[in-house]
């Protein structure tokens, strides 16, 4: 028996399939979000299943999470990404006390208690300046690929100071910096620093360690270091950081949590 | 006429209060035609009893419409509380019929945003501002408030050419105490395991105008009907929420709906559209009714007060009485006083009540409804996972 977790995020859809023991990821995949997200998820699900040689009938339960969680009619139930993120992160990092998740359009800081249950969480309000979107904007402005900018930051000799409070207006600030001859490497490093600071101030007081970094932005080189500086804390990038929420959803589908049991009651 | 009467008999109190704006409009129109003065108010600190004793009809003018925000921002800064902007927008567009009818608008020096908005409003409308001292436990501050109410009484006597006698004040106190008692009893129905109504129903059972006789009849009817009603079968499995923070004026009920559409039941509302103004009555029978009125209103635990420990104490009591499983605090964008105070509420909820706390900062626009729903749902998952 297989169990599936589907994370319909603001920018990408992620699917994780686990086996009945709930230990191993059997198959996984990610695709960009689109207008018809249900169809996109459907296609991705078929693809992810295809690699395993299993059919839909072999999938015991499906849990959907993320902003589009209610768009999937074939999911058995939905659980929020906060709970899924906590569950998925705990799998690879059982001692995690804080999760910093930075995704395409949102960021959250989740604190866990000793048993790994969610104790408290904060999320960004109507603002993209602490999210992956900020990196996308600057990558576009510098005419570089999103995969490339992180490596550029690693070559920076110093970080530019990005003072704008808004990711959109920061664009004009960046134009100004470029005009003043600032190297693009330094600008990217400055943007990473700015994102890290924004997320740290959202978290408020000092967070408890170990701090695990999840979400697509965790894959961007330099972000981990920027966060470590802003949080004044050691940061560990999660195993497969983009998939932790989907993994958590799959684990909850496998019925390994009381929360899930109560939800389907 | 006959058919009208029969529908009135059959109508449920909840349905009656859903028409409250129309009910109030008719009542105010009839009152004005009969010579009564319409007095607009914008805050629960306004001592309605003094207005009623002067033959005035106090009408709440707080704006809950997001349609009024954009027009208001042509004059006011965007970074301001939506309640202030909406109220002001109504005035600019002359779209609030009660404001257009008003013979006087009464307001207090509460938060900075309101004070400065009132300054602008007073250029367009007849206004009287009471100075609200803000040291909550200071005897001199309280004396100052009594003095302000005395001045207000004289002002109304002159303006409306009437005598505000002790007898009239006592009658107004009696009416307001009765209204507060009925509304408190309605709220108390939410203490049950399976309450016979939702938080949204309860929020709707209010009136822009205080002391309307028909409202009292309907409150009493509601109490009888709801006490005997079979509870909603699903209400028992819902998470019991104590909602605190800013008020939800008519038209701005979005957040309570999000909470109740995502598995919650708002059992207690500690805000100015809920229990906050109902917590205390005015002592009737004292030698100086003005002092008694001053006491009741001065005790209102708004975040403009310093220190506002009374609010934290009430919250603790209410959470226990209503058996709240979590605290959700609503803060309108740029409401500085509630926002700063929210840290103390969170600390109290987590450390003293040992229940989770969620702060929702938003305005009247629906763009973040999905984002708020995620947080609320995640909070409920946390509660159920405990």
C-alpha cells in the first residue's frame, strides 16, 4: 500500500509517494503551478506513479496541502502546510525545534515542542519581501536564471545594502545600484541578506535550536549562511527541502498522526 | 397592515436583527420627525445615557464598508486603520444616512488616528469631543473624566434646549442596564457545550441604536427561543475560540466568518462589538448619576488605556468561563495600540491559560482571506493535536 502527499504551493506543485511503512520515499516529483492546477497535479501524480509501476488503486490515501489544497477533488482530506511541514521535517530531523520555511510567495517560522508538535507559528502578511519571489525579481532584473543567482552570491565580495521594504520597489533600488557600478554578485548577496533579516524579524525573539531550513529557497546557495547570520543561530538545510510539506502530507495520509485521525473523524 | 403584522410575529429574532440597519433607519427617521435629536457616536466610551437623557437618539457611525476606503484615502493616509478610513469615507461621500441625519456627532480623544480624523471631520460636521484621560487607575484622571461628562451634560442642555435631570439620567441608566443585561445573557448562551447559535449569529444580534424598545422585545424573545433550541449537531466538534482585539463593525465580519467556516466556533468576543462594553453596568441609585456613568465607562478596557491590565484580567476570566481552546486576536492594520498590546495577550494565553494564540492583522479587503484561513486551520490542527 502506498500513501501520497500533494503540496499545491503558490509557485509549484510537489508530490511524494511513500510506502506503507511510512519510511521511504518511493517516488516524488515537482511541476510549476498553472491555471488548471488540478489537471497539473493530476498529470504529475500519474508521472510519479508511473516510476513506481503502481496504479492509483495501490494508493491507500491522499492528503493535499498548500494554498491549492482544496482544488484537488481526488484527495481524501486536506491538512494545512503548517502541520504538514512540521510532520515532514520531523521525519528527517526528529529533534527539530524550529522550522524556517521560505517558499515562492510566503515564508513561515514554526516552533515545535519537545514532542515535535506545532507550538506556534508566524507567517508573512501581504508582502513578498521575505520570500522566494524577491530572488526571482532580482534574477529577472539581472537577466540571470534563478539557479544561477545563488552561485553568484557566493562570489560576492560584499553585500549591497537593500533598504527598500518592498520587493517590487527594491527593483528600482537595484537599478540605481547597477547604475552606480555595484557588481551584480553583491546585489544578490544583499537581497539574500534582506530576505533573511525580514524572516528573522518576523520570528521575533530568538528561536530555539536546532533550526531546520525548508522550502525551495533553501536550495539557493548563500541563503543558509544569510539566515544563520540573521537568526544568530546554526541553520541546517532539510533533506530535500522542497518536498518536506508533501512528505509530511504523505506521512499524515499513512495515518501516523493523531491529528490526521481526528481530522477524518 | 394585517399581513405585515403576521410576518412580524413569525420572524425570528436573528432575522429581525439581520435587518437592523433598516430597523434603525426607520426608528431614527420617526424619532427625528417627532423632534428627537440624532446623535452620532463612534466609540464605546461615549456615555449613551447622557445623550438619551437629553432626548437624543445615539447612533453608532463606525464604518465597516471597504467601499469607503478608497475615497477616504484621497484625504487620509493609506497607513491608517480601516475603521477610521471607512467612517471618514462615509462622511466624504455623504453615504451614511445616520450621519446625514445627525444633529451632533460625539467622540472622544482615544487613539491618535481617530483624534486626527475627528479634527478633519469637525470641519464638516457639528462635533463635540470629550477628552478621555488615559491613566486607567489614577484618581485625578478619573476626576477629570467626571468633569468632562459634566461639561458634556451642560453642552447638551444648551444645544438641545433641555434639562438633563437626575430622573432622566436614572431612566436612561435603567434602559441601558437592561439592554446590557439582555445582551450579556445572550452571550452567555455560548458557554454551553453545544451553543444554540454561532458567534456570527450573536455578532449580528446588535443594533446601531441603543435603547430601541423593539430591540429589547427581540432580545427577550431570542433568549426564550434559543434556550430551548436543539444545538447544531456539528457545534460540539468545533474548536472553541475566544476572539479578542478590534471590533467588527457592520460589513466587516469577514474574519469571524473565516474562523467559523474553517472548523471554529467563536464562543466569546472580547471586543467593542462583543462583550467589552457589556462587562459592567452603571450603578443606578447613587446620589450623582454622572459619577456612576463615569465609572462604568472609564473602566472600559480599551488598548488606548495605560495600563490596560483590566483587559488581561477580563480575558483570563472570560477564557475560563467560556472554556476557550485558543485565542485569536484581530488587529486592524495600523491599529498601534492593540498591536503593541498583542504581545501581552499572547504571553498571557500561552503562559497563564496554556492555550495557543494567533494574531491576525488585516484590513477590510478580502485579498488575504486564503492566507488567514490557512493560519486559522493550522491553529485548529494544533489545538486538536494537543
